[in-house]
């Protein structure tokens, strides 16, 4: 199973981390993880996956603008792309997306929310984990 991830550059809340750990513990079939290799949530998710699923292949969809890049030790690094294009590529590779926005409600002008909207449009199953730990699953 290929899992895509999108999250805020400000990082994950403690409830989001707790729920991610639960979700990843249940996803025994996880073989590949795709993320944007940015500071904040991407870097935290990378660390959680490395710890819980050390045999998973981690693919970094690198941002063209390196100013907010996390420089994770990815197994595979793809050609840098502009943020929105890179995020669409993550969705295209995923069997399921995990999204961790910093807001409880959808907002415009957010890369995380734009990626959530794109996953919905493409029909990719989506787990959205909100800062308070509540979540939505869309199949």
C-alpha cells in the first residue's frame, strides 16, 4: 500500500501525532510513503514512519523552493517541482492520503487544503486528521 501525506509546515499537534501512530500501526500493508519533504508535519511524519515501519520505502517529492525543505533521509528523491505540482504528484501516487491541516475548517490559500481538495477530486481515499485529534475518512 502506498500512503501519501500532506500537512502544515507549522507541524503536527499532539493529538494528530497520537492518531497518526494509531493509523500507521494498523496499516500493516504499508510499503511506500510519499511526502513533500518540507519542514513541520512532513518531517514529523517521516520520523514516525521510519520508527514504526522501518522497512517502508520513503519517497520524497522535493519542493523546487528549498527554503522550507526538511532534507529528510529519503530512500528515493524525485525531481524538484513547484509546490502545487509536487502535491498533485503525491496524490497521484497514493492508494490513500493522510492529511493533517492546522485548521479545523477548510481554508483557501493553503497547500494542505489544496491537496485535500485535489485528493477528493481524484477520488483517492482520504483520512483528514484535525488538530484536535478528530478525523474524517472519505472513501
